[in-house]
C-alpha cells in the first residue's frame, strides 16, 4: 500500500486550542476542494503518483501531490519535487531554435546539411529545419528502432549517435505527412550546438532557464545527484520496482529535461507573453502548424480538446513520457488556465490532466477508471495465470466492466513487464488474452509476435506480425520483423 500525501497551497501554523476556538471561520476555495478531490480519486482508484498544479493567470489555484518521490526512504512527493519531463523538453528546444532564427544563424527553410557538415544524403540535402520542428521529416524514430533497448544504455555524444538514424532511408518524402519522431529533435539539438558552439544543456540554461527564473528546471546530463528529484518506479504485480537505467545522453534535446509543476506554470506564462523571443511575431510562428490548422506546430501541440459536457477547448502544450516518468503541460487561452501534471510512475497522467481541465471548464467529472493491468497482475501473483484469466474474462464481460480501463495498452504493458523479466511463457499468455480482447487492433498482435519470437517459434511469430501489419499498415516494426524472421528461416 502506497501511503498518500496531499499538499495544498494553504499556509498552516501551530496554534493553541484557545486560538483555534477564537479563530474566524476559514473560507475554503470551492475550486480548490474540487481539484483536490479529483487528485485524491485518481490516486486511490487509478494509482496516480506524482504532482499536479492548476493556475489561472499568474495565480496558483491548486497544487497537490500524492505518493512517494523515493520509496526506500519514504520521501513524499510535494509540489516542489523535480521530475523528468520527457518530450515536454521539445517546447524548450523549439524556442532555442527560434531564438537562433531571430538572430539569423539558423533559417527554417535550410536543410540539415547546411549546419551539420558531412550529414549524409538524402536526409542532409532534403530535410529542412522546419520539417524537423514539425515532425514532417520522414526520418525514422530512433526510439522505435529494433535493438533500441540494448542501444539505450550506451553513452554517446551527439556526433557519435547521429549515424544511428542519419544514414537510414526516409520513411516518406519530407513534408508529405506528419509522423512523430524523436530523431527530429535530436538532430535539432546537434544543429543548435553546431551553430552556437555551446553544449545543449548550457545553452538551455543561458538562454531560457536563467533569464526566465526557472530555478527548479534543467537538463539532466546524469553527471550529478540533484536535490528534490523524484525517482522513477514501474508498477509490477504486488508493488513497484525502480525504473530501468536511462542513459541521459540519448534522449538529449528530444526529452532529457527535468522540472517542477511550478516552473512549468511559469514557463507557460513566459511563453504566452513571448518573453523568450526578441520579436512578438516569433510566438505566433511557433504556434502555427504547416497547414495553418490545429495540430503539431513548432515543438508544441495546438489542438481543440473534445470533452463531453461542453464545446471543444483550445489547448496548447505537450505530453511527455520517459521510462517511468510521465508529464502533461497544457495552457488554455480561454481563461488563461495552466494545467500541469507530473508523475514518477507514469500512469494516469493524461486522464488526470483531462479531469482537471473538466473541472476548470465547468464540466462533469466521472470517477476515474481502475486500470485493469495492475488489477490483472495482482491476481496472477496471488492465484496464477489460469484463475486470473478466468477472473479477467468475468470482469470484462460483466456489469462492472464500465468501471475499469480495459484498453489494449493495459494488458500490453503487463505483458511487457513479464517479458522484460524473462518470463516469456507468462508474457505470451497475457498477450494472447489481449489479442482475444482486442482482435482488430494491430498492436496486441505485434506484441504477441515479439513474445512468440522470443520463445523461438518463428512461424507463429510471422502469423501475428503479418496480422498486425494487415490491421495497421503503418506499423514499420512489424514490417521489419517480418523481414528479419523470414531471413532467419
């Protein structure tokens, strides 16, 4: 059982009983009460561990925290706890690039090879800086390449790592479509270093964090222990384990920053006021997607969030995931709301952020769904796979199903917990149940193919990879694995 801490933005001091009796009635902010109740419900029902902040304009209306920042010493999360923020880093990287555009050292229409000498074709000649910023380059995503897990523990400089993806074929003609790729922002970090002569972390500190007063944020290069940093944990049957090692040199400019909910709120306010830039028009450029519609702009998502109970909500921001950490950082222009959620177990950050947005936009909030992955894992640990499978089917097909998150990624995540620990047979059993539950989804077949291939059954692995590719023609991993298995047979 994870102990719960709730930290509110309310001053508290020690007073005697007489003083308490004589004190005037404290007026509680109803909005703060509602937000606290939502955070508490997400902790108790969905297992959320982390921090959350809601602000209106410059005023913080609520800041709260649940669960441990460090389990072994029972150190609680607080609103001042620092978390890795993953791809929320991309907002900062994009702002640094646009500063260089203002100064004339980078041009958005120039190809990569203009700034990185020797960068190979066709990427170096065809892909522009603007296409990197908007994920329209066609460069394969290095975190989705085969063997990424083995590669991810190797420390490399940006120059040493670039060939991992720079020499690959493009997945589509640059500019023709959108496909999210961390390789884009890794390349942007290398371009920033080449044009300024300053290491990315130092440039970030000098040009953004120090001028904007973001004292609790920084680039995590892994060189030292930092105060008030949360440790990442992965939910496993019966509890948690520390996250796998993250080689900090590889997320780089695509995702290796840390921050707090308070600093991200301050960043939102500074960015909306165009404070990082010399020209106000630069912010408008940052928020414009290539088609001029809502979507992925320059390092930032501009979207109309569809939530029941009212009209769509314009939201500007980004999500982030890195190993055990999850982050959501959103700004709502209508009302000037900032909604920031950070977690060191990675689970439920998006659902909590959505519910906090529902509260500030006066929409109904339903109890959060109970994630079925941890539920299933606990039953496997207690009763074995056969009994747990029977219990899952009864739950899935029964009246209580609507209270649970039965999405494909629930069992998928559980299956990978077993696969990563070497229990291939148990992983296969869980992935099979996921395929039976979501037969028309490509990802469950892909995952089952991986586990079956790990067991040595190439023929069956091909069956599931082919089915995955049939259901999801954009699944490049399935296509690569089909080629690999066919070549091995």
